[in-house]
């Protein structure tokens, strides 16, 4: 890793055809929707990039025409992400021949009292619905915070996320384990203007983890 550079179950009505589109000649037309909370939105980054913009900025490829939609909303839980999936995501895929979704959520579930079982169910239902709809999913775990009590619960949640993804063959990036003891991550959190959120360097570390743990394989551009 370099020194520089997350109660109720709502019914899901959107069920597009899972049939493959006939790809036109030229670059693949790919829409990627990012769902999550403040870490997806990049809150606390003085450059306003967060990890999503950094990842997208390093995804240029001659065979790929990528349209990225950041739908990160501060305070979102997995239940909120399920609602977005049903109500907000479909419009971003209109006219796109290839649909993909990146999910990064969890810390707000812990802080708002959503049970681990409910979190697992929300994530599993979203991934299952994506698979049924012909949408390729990619999951990024929340990173550690500067609160050790919160971290002890986040660690369990990240393990649960990894299990849900493994059962479905969905790519999963663990941002918790490699950053838990990372000096620069800790330094960035200590200097942060927003509690539990990194600054420029910390978001760069998350972007590095995503880019080097299956991102290009998932987009089929490696």
C-alpha cells in the first residue's frame, strides 16, 4: 500500500430484463452507480474528491465509455440504500447498455441500531435483486474509525459483509482490516474536521484498496 492516496425492508419494484444487450461497435457503454453514505459522498475531503472520484479518474480505458453516478447520501443506512435502489437508480441506467452498482454502507447501520441480521438481509436482498436484474455488483466495506467501541462492531459487520458477498460470488473489498493499524490512516483521522471521516490522504488509501482489489477485473478492462 502506498503512503498516500463507509428497519423496514422496502419492496423492490424495479425488475428490468436480465437479458444481455447487443453491444454496438466501439467502446462499451457502461453506467456505474455508487450507493452509500458520507464516505461515498467524500465528506471531509478538502479536495472534494473522496475515494469514488479518485477511482473513476483512474479507470480510463479505450474500450470503456464510463458514466459514473455518485448517489452517496450522508447518514444513509442499508435500508436507505435499498430505497434508492428502487426509486433513484433506474433513471441512471436509461439508455445504457451495461449496468453496474457499487455498494459501500454499514457504519450508520451500527450507529443507528440496525441489527447485524437486518444489515445482512438488506445487503443480501440488494445483491440478489441486482443479479436477477442483470446488474453486476461490487461491494466496498466501511473503513475503521477513530472510535474503538464503534470499531469493534464494525469489524463484525465487515466479516458479515464478506460472507454475504462470498456466498454470491460478488467482489468484496475489505477496507477495514488493512487500515485498522495503518499509521497514515490514523493520522488522517486524528486531523479530520469531520468526526470518523478521513481527509485527502485517507480517501486516497481507500481508492488504492479498491483499485488494487478486483476493480479492473470486475470492469473487464484488466
